[in-house]
C-alpha cells in the first residue's frame, strides 16, 4: 500500500504543478485564477452529472491511453492513436449501419470487433515496417494519422455519407449495434441523459483488466517488457522480438480502434466527421502520466477527462479560454516526460 | 486570393506561382528540419515553431511594423527551438515527447492568447495586418536557403562538424567538437527557419492569424525531410512537390474528378514509402541523447 501511494506521488505532484502554472497564466493575463480553478473543478467533479460527463470524456481516453501504454511497454512510441481511433470508428460505424437483421448479441460484438481489427491493421503497418525495415514507428504513425484523417473524411463526405443529413456523417447505426447509454432514456435519467455516459465506460474498464492481466500473468506480458527494456538482450533470451514488435503495435492499434468504436456505438451512433477532439493525441499525456500501469491509465484518463469537461464549465462561468486545459496537459507531459520512455529507436 | 500580391514578379509565371505559394512554408520548415536532424535532434516541434512564428509575427507586425514582425517571428521560432533543446539536452526529456508537448503547448497557448489579445479584448481587435510582406522576398528565400544550406553542410567546417555530431556525438566529442553547442546552434536555426515559414503564412500569404493556421504543415515538412533523404535540396524539392499537390488540390475544389483528400494524403504516403523503399537512412545518432555534463 505504501508503495502504491508512493507511485501516486509524482503524478499527483506534476498535476498540481501544472494546475498552479495554469492559474499563474490565467492571473498574468488578467483573469481570476481562483474562480477559474474552482469552476474547473466543479465542472469536472462537482456534481453527479459533472462526474458522469467526466467519465464519458475519460472513456475513449482510457482505451487510447492503454493503446499508447502497451506500445511504450514494448519500447515503441505510438503517436498514431488518433488515426487508429478514426479508422476503428469508421469500421464500427460501417458494420453498425450496413449490416442488418442480426440480433444484438451478435451485431454489437461484431461492430466492436470491426473497430478493433481496423485499428490493429492500421497500427500493424507501422509495426511491420519497424520490425522488418527498421523504419522509425514515430514517423510512420504520425504520417498514418493524416492519411486516416483524410481517408475517413473522404468516406464520410462521399461513398458512406448519409444524404438525408447536411452534416458529413454516415447513416446511424442499427439499434442492434448500439451500446447502452443514458441518452436512450431521457424520461428516466432526466438531466443525466445529456452526459454522454454509456456502457463504453465498462468496456474501457474491462480493457484495463485485460491489459493488467497480460502484463502480470502471461508470458506475452513478459516478452513485451523484455523487448521494451532492451531488444538485443531480449532476443538472446529467446524472445521473438520482431513478432513482439508487430503484435504490440497491433494490440495497441486494436485498443485505439476500440476507443473510436465506443464513441461511435455509444455516443454519436454514427461516424461524424471530425468527432474526435484529439483523443488520440491526448492519450499520449494520459499514458505518460500513468507511468506504465494500466490502473494508472484509468486514473489519469479520468483526471484528463475531468480537465476537459471542467474546462468548458470554466469558460462558461469565468470567461477563461478553455485552452488552459491543453496547456495543463502539455506541462504534465513535460513534467513526467522522459522517465517512462526507455528508448527512442 | 491572388490579388494580394499583384506586384509580385513571380506572379507573372502562371504555372509556378500557385505552387510556390503553397510550397514556401514547407520549404523553409523542411530546411529547418534537415538542419536539426542532421545534427542528430528529431524536431517534431517544427509545427509548434511555425505556429509560434505565425502568431508572434502577426502581433509584432501589427505593433511595430512588418520588418520587426518578421524578425520577431524568426526569433520566436528560434526560442521554441531553444526550449526543445534545453528540455531534451538539459532536463533529459525524450526528443519525441518534448516535440509532442511543444506542439500541444504552442497550439493551446497561441489559441489562448488569440482569445485574450484579440477576440475578448475591449474593444475586440482583429488579428489582421494592413500591409503584407512582399511575397517575392519569400520566393527568393525559398530557393536561396536550400542551396546555401546544401553548400554550408557539405563544404564548410561548421557543416562538417554538424554532420559529425549527427552521425556520432562520441567521436565528434573526441575530435574536439563542442557537441552541445553545435546541436544548440542547429536546433535554434531549425526553429528560426520554421518560424520564418510561419511568418509567411500569417504575414505574407493571408495577412491574418487564425487558430491552428499551420494545420499540419510542420508534419508535411517532416515528411519532406524524409522524402528528401535529409538533404536540404532534396527536402526542398520534396516540399515543392508537396506544395504542387496542395495547389492542385485547392484548384480542384468544387470540381468533379479526383477527390481532394487523395491529393492531401499523398505527402504522408510518399514519406512512408520513401522511409523504407528509398532505403532513406536517417543520421546515425538521430534521437540519441548525449551526456550533458561531458559536452
């Protein structure tokens, strides 16, 4: 227990320093730091609805944060979670609206699996190039982000567009491919139904458990760690390093793809162009703050989810620009930064 | 938009002009990328340097005139480069992590300041310039900078030192080269070039600043560095091609035919293909940290 508390110490301190810097920035630019920070915290966790909103925001961040964390475990830097999330979301949306007449217990898992598979394939490209050609995965994943942004934009404004709406969006997914959500029953959940909270949160927590189990209880978990700590040494002890690199990227991409799936199937119920405010990029901060622990990923995703939804409240109440949240995030990345990245190439 | 630079000489060359307009910021930032990476420092922060340059250039240009604005933008880009170097070489932050954080910081700080300085000011101001920097100035730079850099890197003692630091900092140190000073110079210069690219966007091409106006050009520049095999002239040529794709894409908007998204994703695909098919090898020590105490 003492060691668990010690592990929380540094991230908590970093977060506190980042909040202090944000308050300073607000003060220096003529705002009211105390009022802004209070509005931020109240907006994040101040009421039942606020907490649900923050958890809803945290849902894709947990999954995408796990994606970045799994790759980091193997010493790989997956900057492409955003692209993997987008192709995953698109695959889930397509599976959700195009396939008809299946029962929920088949259709929903199929739609989720499509998202995970698309994300896995997208990320595996970077893994394959890295393993067999030594091409830096950072470059490939960055470039694939922009390919995914343009590709999904192309699909959603052309071939897969729902022409009954002005928005660039696919048709809505079938009832049988929808994740349970508070928005489905406004008369029962009243104000809470507008929080976007869905069963996606449970899927995210399940993913945390699965990743924790892989790390702690499987031979593959050991191989990931050994590859991350030193591929040369790992290879001499019989770890199939190339296969681990490819499969780690695929697993990472599957988690990021799933982040897109739960947003589509639980929140928007369709692929809406530019629906992601950068979850894939935020997930880098989430994973770094978590420091390699899957449970840490959940905690830091909830912290960032709160930050993101709280910053909207802060803007509304105190007229402080919500970009403060992004500044806090960047400071956290730098504060925690280098410690958990064992090697870059 | 072509009306903003009717006095441009190059505007009279009908084919080159729209292409160059899109390519200028890419060429300058890509040259910056080459300088930094040849010295062994991954500079994902190009995007952030450009955005900071675009914002500072506009603000300084509004208050103190165009020349001061341009210098301010270049200085601001250099400062962001210096921050990247200090974080990575003094505080031990991983080069990729630092680049990601700097881009995030630049995006949110400029957007934040845009609200404070312009949108919510009493009375609200517009982030707009009355006059523009002549576009020809940047066109000249767009050809001169890559050529000079190419010569500088291959023919001057400083260029040789810079490449040595990028290939093997240890050997360079043993040969008596101040590794940290060379890298500092390279990364600051890299930021200054990207800052100039940003200034072009806000002060010459459109004459206003808007949120996230660099919009991924820093990453396209990075793609040009790879496609150009870490050579200034090669990177500039790749940037010109990417600029051509962009201008074709802009001209085709609203017309039937090839979807613009295909052209927009091409630079990134080219970079991926170039990274493995051309056997395009980065400098050997790219991304490797150096011991700060011993340099």
